[in-house]
């Protein structure tokens, strides 16, 4: 890797990184887990043209970590620069040469420390700019970097040299500085750069917390105007002081009560302005009393403009499953509150379906016409049933305010659909989902292939539904918060259906004691999956993996959450000890896993519409609450875009995660084909998904056929994010909804 001359061999480094990054097919090394990008081939760095070193840095540093460093270092820069600015402003009041020398040195030290953190911010911006597309760094380079860098450049190029010259002409330690020295110390060009560094860093901090992206001039103009106004105001104040104290006959004035009161008054005024801005922002963010889910800004994805004439539209209420045919299966699910005892003996207050948590496991046959009656006994917030991952007709999708009204206590609602897909799915309430799912309104939904007889009894089919129950001691498989034991005879084919129901948890699974295959993702079988050994599976909220293996003549343990305390132990006689877990050799990566197979479209297909979805997190207001909010294309629901499509069109969506946290994006009613991640094509088995985990710094290209008309939610399945406005819609031409949301309705889809 390193030549004798000490020069870096870029190709050797690159190939070494690539080799170590892929210890087995379909896996990432643990050091590479996270959002790493493909870097530019040639960068000019420190005067040398090289490829490798920045690429290596990009691979070992996560985008999310860099975003966190940017936030933390910017905040520290603000604090230190403010202290340095305050000390620089007070230098003129030093009573002796000795005190003045100490104060100047202290100002240099604090400013230098602030500069170290500022350089860390600028270095992070440089790395992001060198390793990521412009969507990740455009605002950082054009706004944040100048706000931080330019004032500090003025500090070190003008203010610090000027103060060093003053130090050389200071009087003896006991002597008081004369008017000439005080004039030099109070010059606006000396003092204001220190204070401008604090104001600039504070403005940059605002833009870190409330990134104006996609860049809109008006969004960035107001904070920048305030920043410039503050610096100009400080210059004018210091100019007046400079003219006053630099006169030869000017008397020395130390820190006076008047000056202190003036500063306190300025702080009070700033605080009052801030309170007024907070009140205005909170009021403007409140959701309306009633809102049509089909309203909102329309995005046509570069295609032809589509009509949105609701007078001629077909209501989603008409887009039902078969209503006249006799159903093959009738199911009743009753939602009710109940005290439930977990296997650990702890009791929890749960929201249940048919008195069970999780709800009853539903096993259907492909092609069956299913009728499900939902009854709400006593859930005051209301309930619905959403069939997560199952592409049902729009009226059966179970989203309060979009496809139906919430089912309130004493009411019922009937769903009818034909189970066309096979695979692992789940169902849950889509009314106040964050609380409903957390408290237990969910269950497994399995659709088996159509066949005349029962499922092959030789195959052990086990659902592993993980959940974190409120008030429990940790994760559980169903209600088992410890190790669940199963008797499985050697030679038996085993299918484990892994479902992660937890909010904002990337659940980790490890299978010890046998090699295995990932047979399906989000209900879709993979083509010729390869054998994996000692690989960790990381499953996003709402996602599903099917894992298959043949039972050996020894215990096999499925660890949930990386622990030996929670999991599934399978053994020939149902006994045995939990095996020791060795560190994982890799983390499963679907991008290159399995063998290619034909698909109805691909990356080179002619797409009718191409959309861009930019995910970010900001500090702001949503429905009157001030908090971190999670945006789509810079907006919160209901101002997020509606992706407008026409039935039959081929759609491409580019998803960009600029935020510091992951977002499992869930599109209702459709399965999308993953085309690429960070510019790297998906070249293994076709990867179809309905809940795609987009990590910080990741850019995905996905595609789907618009073949299921309706109004479909597309939202982050970290339900706290969706509840804070990270939700939008896929809207078909010629469709309307009679349902509404808002404070005057019972409907709360998230």
C-alpha cells in the first residue's frame, strides 16, 4: 500500500478498502456500516493530486457523525467567540498595563480555541463537499462556511496583529494606558471582528438547526439580514466609542453602572424579540381545524401537468375490494384496553386486538377474499387497520382521514380485499399510530402460497415479532422478554419471519450455531440467496426479513438486540444453553446479495416522472410545539409535496437523507425496486421494498409502477417523525377523498 518513497498508492489503497469492506457477498464490514459515499476520483488536497486518502476518510467517517460534529463544534464556536468578543470589547477598560497584557493574552487563547472548533466545522464541510453530491453541502458551502470563516479570518488577519502591536507599546505594568492606546484598543476594526465571529457562528448555528434546503432565497435572507444588521449596529456603536475615548483629553471611564444597565437592556430587548418570534412561529404552525388530505402543493416530477379537478374525480371510498362476492375468510378484530401479563410476570396496560398482545397472527392464502371486521370497544382515540406491506385497494388501506374515518368506541368498520401477494407482512392501527402501535395494536400477517392442502408440515415456520413494551425491562419477542425455547428436529427446514415493530429502533439480529440465508425482504422472495455466516441483520422499523436454514443437531440461537438475554433458542430437545455470541464478521447488505433476475423495469428504463425527496431535520414548530422536526423537501405536512402520478406510469424517486438520523420511508400501496444506493447499482437479487431504511448521508434511487390508484401515504415509519410532520402523499390523477383531518375531526393518521 505504501511505496518506498513514502507516496500513497491510490489504486492499492482503494482496492484494499474495497476488499476489506466486503468480507462476504451481501455484507458490509462492521466498520463500514452506515452512510458512506463514493468519492470523487481526483481531488486537489495539500498541493497533491490524489485519490485515496479522502476516499478512505469518507469511508471511516459517517455522514451522521460529521453532522453531529458540525452541530456540536458550531455551538462551542458560538460560546467561545462570544466570550472572546466580550473580552475584546472590554480591553479598553483595563486599568493597568499588566491587566491589559493579561486580558489580551486571554482573548488570544479563547479566540484560538474558538478557531480550532471553527476549523473542525470547516473541515467537516470540506469532507462532506469532497465526498457527497451538492445536495448535501450546497447550503453549508454557500452560507455556513462564510459565516464562520470570514469573521475569524478578519480576527486573525487584522484584529490579532493590531493587538500584538498594542502590546509592544504598553506602559509599565503599573502604568495606565493613555488615550492613544485606548483609541487603538477601541477601534471598530479591532473589536468588531471578534464579535462578528460570534454573530456569524450563531447565524450558522441557526442554519445548522434550520437548514434552508432546498435553497430558497427568502428562507435564508431574513437570518442573513439580521446578522448583517447586528454587525453594522455593533460597528456603529464601537465607532462612537472609539471617537469618544481616542480624544487626547478624554477621561478614563471604567465599567459603569450605566454601561451594565445598557447591556442588560439590550439582552432584554433581544429576549423580547425572541419571545415574539416564538409566539408568532407557534401560532403560524398550528394545523387547521379541517383539512382535505388531497390538498397541498403538487409536484409533477418533470412530467405533464395533471388535472386535479375534484368535481370529476373518483372518491377513494369507491376504491374498495370485492363487495358482492362471498368471502373465503371472515375475521373479527376487537380493539380494547386490557391489563396484560408478560412472560416475565410483569403486567402492562395495553391496547389489544381480541385481548391479545400482539394481536392474533393472521395466516391467509394467496388469492383468498378476506373480510375483516374491526370493532372498537373502548379505545377513546379511535382505531383503524392498516395492512403494512400488503398492496390492497385504496379504500381498504386503513389510514384515518385519507381512506376512512377513524373507528371510535362502539363503532365497527369492515375491510375486504383479496390477498394477491405472498410473504411476511403485519397489520397495525393507523390512527394516532405512535401511541397505538407502542401500546399493542398490531399483529403479524402472513400470506402463504395458494395450494390445495395445508402448509408443508415439515417446515417450521416461526414468527419473531420484536417489540419494546412500555414498563417492561427491555425488548421482547411477542410477550417473551427472555429466551423463548423451541424444539426443532435436526434436518428440519426452518423459516424465521423477523418483524420489527418498534418505533425508531434499528433492531439487530444474530443467528448463532448455523449458516443461513435471507430468503425474503419485505414480503418478496430473493433470487438465489447465498449462505451467510456470523452476519448481523439490522432491520428498520416496519421492515421484515425472512431467514431460512436447515436445523443442525445442535442448538441454534437467534439473538434479538445483540444480547444473549433475549432471543429464540432452538434445539433438538428444547433444552440446552445459549451459545456464546462472537463479534459479527459483517452486517447484511441487500445491495449485492443474491443473483440477478429479470424485472419489469430497471435503471435504464424510460421513466414518465422523476421525483426527488430530500429528508432533513430542523429546529422549528409543528402544530404549536417547538422541537426538532423532520422535513421532506424542506417542509412539514401539510405543506409537503404531493407526488402527482397517472395510472400506468413508471415512476422514479431519488431519496436523499441530509439529516443526522435514519428514516425508514414507507410508501403505502406499492412495492418499489431499489435501483442504486449512493450511485452504486443494486446488482444482486432484485430488491423490492415497502419500508426502506435511508441512513444519514445515503442517496437511494427507487422505482415503481403506478398501478394502484388512490391517495397513498408516504411517510417515515419512525412514528415520532411522522407525528411531527414527516409525511406526504402519492396522489393519482382523478382521485379525491371525502375524509378530512384536523382539530375539528377525530382523524389523526399519525
